[in-house]
């Protein structure tokens, strides 16, 4: 299976690692401070050196309970980082955003892929991606980051997530986004309780039925904390286990903080599975 994004074509027969680059401002600034930008670029270059196949740049946290960021602040955070990483590295740069204005600016700045936790449901988002040759990751979520963990409900979480993603792939195709530019993601932790997350991982193979490469983000998430009793800084081992299980259940890309450790772990999976 191949995934096309911008000028890149990625071979998904080997599991790929997407490194997370958060552009989080100093608590006294509103984003766009030179030191924050510098630190994010340095971190992205490091992750590429550790073997990341893609870098995902985000300026607004979408984790449960996180506050929204204004359009201006998000642009000031992510655009300079994307520009720098697109020239300093040889891997495709993804932007983690749901705002069409940020999508367009990021693609103009050198990003090759849009990672949207709202699966291009915001007005103008489908058009922003269709306008170029960027790749896209369509992620499932239930509710908004402010409310999604209050009381998530599903009758059959895997089926509902899969059918949502199927409909979003169809919406993309209807807008002229070719299927080989589309990834799907069940959205671990986005409007899912512990049982929902565990069931989704157990049944991850069912998403491969959509015919699109599956991306999984479980790195350091609270479901791993609930299963181990560990705080967010103590979740490396659980995150590696989650990445290994994801790939063995069919995921082609894992989105992680700890790139070097994940790359090593997935080499073992590849050797054993003959992927
Ligand atoms: C993800 C993802 C993402 N996750 C994609 N993009 C986040 N494609 C941001 C917690 O429970 O899985 N896939 N972009 C981060 N979101 C969360 C959600 C972080 C939940 C933490 C939690 O701790």
C-alpha cells in the first residue's frame, strides 16, 4: 500500500513512525515567540534524526479539556516551524489542525499533509485539502475536546468508528481527493472511555477493511495511564506496547512522542511479521 502526500510517496508495507512536534508557547507569551519556535524546530530535526518517517506539527492541543487557540496564535506558532522543518528535513511535514485557514497556510509553507482530528468536517476544510496534492489523515472523534470525555456512548464502538470513517473517505473522494492520499484513524482518547479504547485496539483489524492505511495515536495517552497507574512522564513502556500491538493489528503509521524507542520496537515486529 502506498500513501501519497505532496511531493512524497510513502511505502506503507513497512510500519511508519510519525513524530509529534508540539509548538507550545511559554506560559507568558501567546505563541510565536522566537524561543518557542526554535525549540520546536530543534525537536523536529532530532525526531527526524531518530528515524521519524513523518513529522506532525501542532499548535493547538486537542486533548480532552484543552482550551481552543485563536486562528492568529495558531498561525504564528505553526507556520514558521513548518517552513523551517520543510527545508531542514527530508521527511513530509504534517500539520495537526482542523481550521481551513491554517491548512491553506501550512500547505503554502511546505507541509505535505493535513492531520485533522475532525476529519475535514469544518466548513471549507474539504476544499482546502482538495485544492492541492496534500495527503490527509481523517480521525474519528465524538464531541469537542471540551466535552468529549464527559459521557461517551456507543452501541458498537468499532462499527460506529469504521462507518464514520467510511463516510468521510467518501466525502473526500466526492471532493476530488484521491483514495491514495487518505489515511484513517480511530481517534484513541477522543470521546472514548477506557473500555471503548481497549475494544478499538483489540478490534483494530476491522478498520483495515476500509482499504486505507490506518494511523494510530496512543502515545502517552491517559488510557495507558489508567491501565498502568502511571503518570504521563512514566508511560514510555506502555506506549511502546501500544505501538507494537497497533502495528500487529494492521496499523501502518503510529503517531508517537518517543521516536527512537518506537523505531527500535517496530524493527522487531517487522522482522517477525515479514511486513
Ligand atoms: C491522534 C491524535 C492526533 N491525538 C491523530 N492526531 C492527539 N491523527 C492529537 C489522553 O487521553 O490520536 N491521531 N492529534 C492528542 N490527543 C489526545 C487525546 C491526547 C487524548 C491525550 C489524550 O490523555
